[in-house]
C-alpha cells in the first residue's frame, strides 16, 4: 500500500454535448431551508414521484426522471428513468450509486454511504426495464449515453445536495462509476469502484486462465473441475433431466438456439460461478469424487452454483442490455478448460451475440475500453478500486500509473465478488476509509479517526453478494 498520498491534478477533458437539461436545471427555483425535501425534489423539471417509503432516520423516494434517449440530440425523444433518493440531510455528503442494472426500490445503503453518513442517490441503468425507451433504439445504449444520464441527474440534484459527492458501484456498477468519471471528471469529488472488470483487449483473456490455474487450493480446484467435466461426460442423461426441468418450468431456448447450447453454457460457468459467489470454505459442499457421484448430485451442484434457467430465454431476457453492451463495448471473457477433453466441449464459451435476440444488431467497438483504461491509468483523481483476491472478475483489474493522483487499487484477501473496504487488511481498511471521508469533505477529525460515521444497520447495510445466475459482472 502506498505510504505517500497523491493530491490534485488539474484536468481538462472535453465533456459531452450540452443537453436541454442544462437549460432546464438553470431555471430551477432556489429551495429554502424550510422547504420540504419532497417539494424540492419534485420542483426539478422532469422529476415525478412513484412512491415514498418510510425508513427511520431517512426519507426514501422512488422517482422517475425524464431523460433524452440521445443526449447528443435531446429533441429526438425521451424516456422515464427510475432513481431513488435516500435522504439524510442536505448538509451531509451525497453518494451516487448504480449497480449498472436495475435499481432496487428497497432502502439500501452502500458502504461509502455508511462511511460518510450521507445521502444516497441510486440510478437505474438505461434500457433495463422499466427505464427503457419505447421503441428501443439499441444504438443509444452505450457507456457515454449512460454517463450522460448520470451527469444530468447530478446537475439536477446538486442544487439541493450542495456538499461533496462520491460515486460508487460494484461490478458493472463499478465499471459504470469509472466510465462516468472518464467522461465527466469534474462532477464527483471521489469514486469508489468495487470489483470492476477491465477487459481492455477483448480477444486476449489469458489472465483468466492463469487465475483459474492458481485460485484457492489444488484440492478445491480438483473438486470443481471434476464436477464440471463429469457434467459433460454425462451429457445425455443430464440433458434428459434438463428437458423435463424445462418443460415443467416453461423454459424455452430460442435466443441461444437450443437446449444443448444452454446446457453446455451452464456447465462451463460452473467453476467461475463458484469462485464469484463462494468462499474457499464452500468447497466442502462440492462432491469430493465426481466420478462416483450420482447424476442427481452432479445436477444439484451445478444447479445450485449456476442455475439451469440461466441461459433459457426467461433467464436471458432481463439482462439483454448487459449482453448487448458486452458484445458492443465492454467485452466478455473467454476461458479454456484444460481438464476437459475436447470431445466433450461442443461450443466453448459462447459470445454475447448468442445471448441477445438476433433482431437487435450488434457491432463490437474495440476502442471503447482501451480509451477508458488509458484515461484511468494517466488521469485518475480521487479514485479507489477494491477487488477480491478470489474473484475471477478481478483477473483483469483497473490500474493506476504515475499520472494518476490520490488513486489506489486494493485487494481484499480471500474475498469473492462481494469484496469491500471492510474486507481489506486492517491498515488498508483504515487508509481507504480515511480517503473516502476526506473526499467527502467531512471534518479533519473524522478523517484522522478513519471510522464509518454511521452505525451499521443490518437491513439498510445488507451487503451479502447476491447470486445472479449467468456469467455477468
């Protein structure tokens, strides 16, 4: 961990096209200290209330905000984008959270929000329903358009929440926070990105193969590899079981093309899925000798870790926006399986194109991630990346070089895709907490103490990594 802290770097980055939101927010009336927070929020042009939910010590709002479908041409249609606001006090810092997927409408507090004892604004990523334009012009789903969504929300709310802002998110949310910082580096006072993959060169994925060759222990790797291989060796009887399961649950396979392709995709995700969501001690639940395990034991282990509904149409459809982005800008990993003979693998890791309906056109843009990676390496300012030692998605992490200022990449030992600041070694946890507090603009005393300012709340601060079936960050 770095001993010396690195400070401000003057940045001059061309920011996207000015939208009509700028003019709209400029005309917003100034709120007074006595104005109810709901009135202040609803006075923002384009903001409407869906629901207010009670939570002790907070006001919690689920809202719709009118966004342009295309921020470069805002006159060409709008859509409603969901946001939530967990309101603490306008005198507190604000954390801007996104998962990169749907927004949760249950009150939750991200780790940085607890650390700074602040407000939290959460944004649903464009094209995840119901925040999808109708008709959906999929060419308008890219990282710049999504960053511009965040920029407009920030500009709209900054007059209410005038103190420091920190953006955050985990996995695809950490990627989203990074892309937002790259295109709008003057908005946030800090960025905390958790377990954010960085697939710079899409066709070069050897880092993942190296990861799986060494992660955990040999005993655990052997158990997992054995079950994965055996599930393909026993393909015929297990696919019969899969067909019955699909019929019973109304699953179809039009997008991926066949039950056979879906079955192999699920099985090939098995080892990755274990390390993404489980800890090393979870290996005790994996059959020790796959060759002597029953068909039901093999099926149950794969279904528990990956889920046989993952690549059915019903499992893929909610995540079409992710797979579209993976196949157009984000990239997707391809790994090899040296423990499985070639005759048992028919398709290998399938590309995102196989998981998106064919009527949606896709074309990959290799420059998108290279641009972001280069920018982070040389221009990051007040950015913190946290990875889990045993998380496959961290095999290709973001890095910061000499041009970056007060920016860090830290790794939580033994942690999976749920890695966080609290999971770091004690000295790094204190260091990261202090940097977050400093970026949030709280008192010097609080920064020196390097402790979260809000007490842990079991419901509000629920942080267990949620298992999501299919291979996604």
